[in-house]
C-alpha cells in the first residue's frame, strides 16, 4: 500500500508511505478530493513523513491538492516534512505557498482545529 486514507470524525488523514511516481500522485490527488465529498470532510491532513525526497511535480501536486480541497470545503495541513526535504525544496525555490504545515500529526490536528474554529468565527461575524 503506497497511500492510506483514513477517516477520523470530520477529518481525513492521508499518509504517503513511500515515494509516488507522477501517475500515482495524480491518482492520490483525485482519490483524496473525491473522498472529501464522500465523507463530507472539513479537514485533511497529508502525512509525508515517509518521504525523503520530493520533486517539483510532487510539491506542485500537493499545492493543487490543498487548493482543490479548499474548493470542496476542507482545510488542508501537510505534516512530517523531513529536514532534508525542506532544505532541498528551499534550495530549488519550491514551496507550498499558503498551504499550512505542521511538524507532526498531533500538531497538524491542532492546526486544523484552529483553522476550522477561525473559519466558524469569521462566518459568524458576517
């Protein structure tokens, strides 16, 4: 199994267990965005801790995935970016723009809770 997607309440937790080729990462993107609707997920965590390398296509795909998730009504937090991957991404000028990141799953869940609470408060002000 290259990727697992688990439901935890109103969240989906997707763990990438090993490096994905371009076709596999695009399929993962489609599957996850579809499951957001199926499970009416409000938040998504993508755990990339098992990856020791991430190319520009993978980075762009994660960015597009987070944008698509938001259009489907779910906030996204990417967790577990290894130090070597972070340094390589910075050196190559790759980034995740405005995508939320956290050190690990625990911090990612806390971040999602904050994001969703802020969203509810913002909506209530209108």
